[in-house]
C-alpha cells in the first residue's frame, strides 16, 4: 500500500479520491489551505488516520516537509475562476507555477510517481484539427487561440509544464483529464459543475447555447486516479475521463424529465444572438468560443487499461441533480 499526498484535498473531486484511497487501504496526507477545510475532511472521515499539510499553490512554505515519506503525489489542486478574470494570468500563473512547485518538491523528496488531475479542457480546442471533429488524448488545446478561455489555457499550460518537467527529471507521470464532472457530492462544498445543474434546475437560463460537453461521474474520476496509482501501464499516459458528451439541451431535457414540476427551459438560443450578447457580456463571450465546436473526447483507453465501465453520462447528471435538490444551497 502507498502513502499518498493529495493536494487540494477538500475539493469536490479530491474528497472522492480520498475515500477511494482509504477504501483501497492506502494512507493519505491531505493538503489543505485552512482549518475550515481540515474540519470538512475530518467530518467526512472521522475514523480515518488522515495526516494534514497546510500548503498553498502560490507559496514555497511547507512543500518539502509535506512530501517526506510519501510514495505518490496526486496533484488535484488548481484555481477555478468564479467569473471571468480581467487578466488571464490571474488563473494561468498559479496553475502553472503551483504544478511546478508541487513537482519540484516531489523531486526534492525523492517521490517519482505523480498523478495529475488535468482536464478535457486541455484537449478539445486543438486548432490543428477540424472544429467538429471529436478529439483524442493526442490532441492539445491551443492555449494562445482567441476562442480559448483563461481556465482552458491554465489547464493546458499546467499539464504541458508537468509533462516537460517529468521528462526532464524522470518522474513517472499519469494525467487524468475529466470533462464536466457530475455525480453526487460528499458534502455541500461542491464545485462549479454542480452549480450549473442547480442553475438549470432553477430555470436560470431562458435559452441554452448550442454546445456540448464531455461528461463524467465524480466517482469514476476518483476510481481512475486510484486505478492509475495501482497500474504501472498508466505511466506516461493521458486518460480522458468522459462517459460521453451531452449538449446543453440534452442536459436540460434529462433534468426536465426527472423533475417535471420545475420550470426548466429546453429552448436553444440562436448562435447569432449569443455572439451579439457576447460582445458585451464576458460570461456569454466565453460560451461563444464553443459554438460550432465539438468538445467530445474519445476516452476508451481508460476502460481498456484500467478495466472499468463508465457510469452513463445521464446517470451522472441525475445523481448530481438529486444531491442538489436534496441539499439546496
């Protein structure tokens, strides 16, 4: 069994990874940024002998000591914007620098096995392929393209930096690249994807953009991280985590069928209207970059190498919705 340092351990995905690690018999050192986050994890895992490390992606303090005696680094921490940043570097710099800070600390501590949580966002906007062509893990988002958001650029540049560093320093790296992550939360402190589900359920969107997104259940993402740890065939590979893409209209239609009493819109917004509004609204402007693009990513290598079957996309969505409805913000 391995001792694993998991960064960003209080995150939506990371909490599920911690549970999978503990259930598999591994020991966990959880990286957190505050006592509040420590309390969240202690409440979820009251009987577990969790270790904790106070670490910050933007600061050097504590990293070397935290990795002492660790066998595997799982780096899940990365900034996610609440809105559209005025300067993309507000997101890009801490994502890239934080990843390199974690990897350098691993090298200094003699930790050679690293599993990095990246994103399908680092894959599906490759300008070298036709926009509507489905992507594969061989594709890379063009971080400099005008239609790429700051978040997408941050995930791309951070993952590229990790692969470059791993090649130079002999790290045994695997990346897991989830799409939109649904499924049940373990507590009310969940991420943006479940907030999107809540917004659709509340009827916050009178019309929906003509875009699609790769979808995966958080429980599968967690299993993939632990599966990578336990399978040396995953070293040096990228694994898209995607049970299948859904359009926004398909998302809303599935929710409307499950919750018929809610005022959920399934109307599709004309592309031209979104493009016009996007000139004045930064949030809508980010959506415009996905119009006319297929964000689906081929993901069978995870099933082939790690030997599991995905929870269907719609099931993941409805599990998220059931949690959000039962636990209103």
